[in-house]
C-alpha cells in the first residue's frame, strides 16, 4: 500500500470517528433514556412481583390464623375481617368464609357469598362454576326446585367444568320428582362419558342399581 493510500485511510477513519462523536453528542441521550427505561421497567416488574407475592402470603397467613378458631361462627367472623384486594385472593377468602358459615348453620349467607363469587367475570370460569354449584347445593332445602334445576342445567352444559356433577344432581331431582326413566337416562349418559372420576362412577353405579338398572349393561351400551 502506498503512502498516499495509507494517508487517505487515516483521514477517512478520522472522519468516521468525528461523525460518530457528533452523532453520540447529538443523539446519545436517546440511548441513555432507553437504558433507563429498560432498567426501570425490569426493576418495576420485580418490585410488583415481590409485592404481589408478599400480599398473597399475608392473606394466606391471615386465612390460616382465622381457621384455627374451633367455633365455625368465630372462623366466619375472622375471615370476614380479612382484606384481600386482589380478585383471586378475595375469592379464596370468600370460599373459606362460605364454608365456615355453612358449618355455623347459616347456609343462606354462605350461598350469598358464593353467588357473588360466581358473578366475578375476572375469575377463571372453573372457580365461578364451583361457586355456583356449591350455592345450589347449600340451598337444596330452600330454593324452589325449578330454580335449582335451571341453575344445574346451566352447569351441566356440554364441556362445562362441572358438567357431570351437575348432571348427577339433576338425576337426583328427577328421582325426587318420581321420573325414574329420566334419572336413569342421565345416569347412563354419565356412566358412558369419558373423563368421569372413579368416585362419581361408583356413585352413579350405585344409584343405577338402586333404580333397578345394571351398571354393566350401561357400560356395554356406552
């Protein structure tokens, strides 16, 4: 390489450095802001996550403390005093309080709490279904039969998280109404369905036998 070429390369490199320095001087603040935003965002996420974990642990500790009371009414009162801001945590507290109220002989208050949980659109559907189902069961002695049937039919819709449990309860309503054929049809459908738990299979088989049917025959037909 000639001296002239070397000199040109040096000048070119110097010009590039000058341009880079000028760009950094003019636009370097953008990079600094970007770095601050990235670091700040990561810090905020970690802070928010730690805060959420701490809040969940605090609610859990309060629930555990409330459940140590021997008297169900005292447990219900202690649970009612728990302040849980997050929707999911509040639902857990409400489930526990509803159970305590039911044990204390106050099913209507328990059902009211569960109905409120069932209306929380922010909750996963499975939890809302569980709350609605428990509410119906608690009001078995007070809710009109047609209202119970309507709620259970909604829960028994195909693909529902509590489809088979709700269908079982509908079969029991059919039995109460003296409609044995309808009850057997529902029970047969449960017995032939995939994904039914062993406990439910056993209960269904027992009821089918009690109604004069044959579990083996239902299984073969399914």
